[in-house]
């Protein structure tokens, strides 16, 4: 959904650039997009690559914006929002936060009275194949939700969650999920090499299998149906899957997701307890 809305980004890092690229592909113009970025080299890169306004003056970026995408580091958020508060109070934009681990209540403390949507994208947004979880409180209008969804969908798929705490599970599942699949592909390649296959050949096959599985998963049918279509009764795939089940694969995956979810909740609680300017930031969706 392309609109005439003016969008300001506070922070011009990789995720902001991924969203800008996606919005431009959707038909937004460079005159609709502005970036507040403190680093001169980054501003020059943004201006060169996208030919849009990139300024060290956040109030200049915010002026007239319908949406402000908060793409700064979580530990910098309090300072940035406090300095920008007069401009935010004047523009009254929707705040769309992509800062990992920072609760809506923490953002609202520095920018009271503004609608806030929290987003949890993942690294695949950098190649336009992201998966983003969104949450907004009941006070956020349907129009604001639709606008937030349209911005995040510029970099991939979007889902809404019912509770803000669900974003901790989103972080565990899709935020770090690509790393789990990379680990599986890495271990498959290593196991094939140990059985005698050339290591480079094993890596090529594992990588392409990972890519192909993703493409198949995006097609029709459930994940279980896709798996069943590959698994012949009494065949090699069934033998491998049986070995995984007997090795406790289900419990191991459940344990991994639970550990990541607990860690995400602990980091969020740390921000809420210490304040975003003091707490140690989480890694990028780790």
C-alpha cells in the first residue's frame, strides 16, 4: 500500500536502508523519505545511494512526518527521543520502533501521547525476504496499524501478534531462526564430508538445499505436507527423520526456542528496569 505519507527514519543503518529500498520499490519517492543520522559517512552514503535527505538534525527529519521509524540502537533511544521531543510533539507522528528488546512503555516514557507500533524484523529483510512480527496496543488506530504494516511489508512478510510478550517468541523463532537453519546446513555439509564427499561439493549442495527448501515452503501446502511429499515410505529420508526423532530432535528444538524466548524477555526486562540509556543492548536479533 503506497501512500503520500512522509516517513522519517531516525538512524540510517542496515535495517533502515533495507526498508528504504523496499519502499522505493513500492513506489515511494525520495521526497517522501528522510533520515536523521549522526554519522557523516553514513549520511553521505544514504545521499549517494538513495538521493534523499539525510541530516544530522533529527527535528529537521521529523518535521511534517506522518511516521517516524525508530531505527537507532536501543541504548541510544532515550537520549534520541528526549532531544527530539519538541519536534515529535509538533508533528504528532506514528512511532514505528524496530529497536530490539525495547518495550512500548519504555518508548512512551520519552514520547508520551504518541501512537507506537513495535516491530521485530529479521536479517533477511536486508534481501527483501524478511519476516516481521508487529504489535500495537488497543489505542493505536486501524489506519496507523495499516500504515505500519505497509512500511514493514516493504522488506518481506508481516504478521501481527496478540501480546507484546509474543515478540519475545518472534525474536526466538524468526529473529534468530535463520541461524538455526544455517547451523543445520553447516552440520549437514560437515557430515557429508565426513562420509567422503568433497567438502566444497557438500557445502554447495547443503546451501542450495537450504535455498530450495525455503522456496518450497513458500508454496502451497503445510510444512508437514511438504515434508511428507519428500518422505517415501521405507526410503532414505524416512531413515534420516527417524534417526532425528530418536535422538530427541523435537525436545532439542523446543529447548532452544524456550532458551531464546527467556533470554529475550530478560533483556527486555533489563531495559525496562535500567532504562534504555543504561542497559546493555542485545545483539541484532540474537
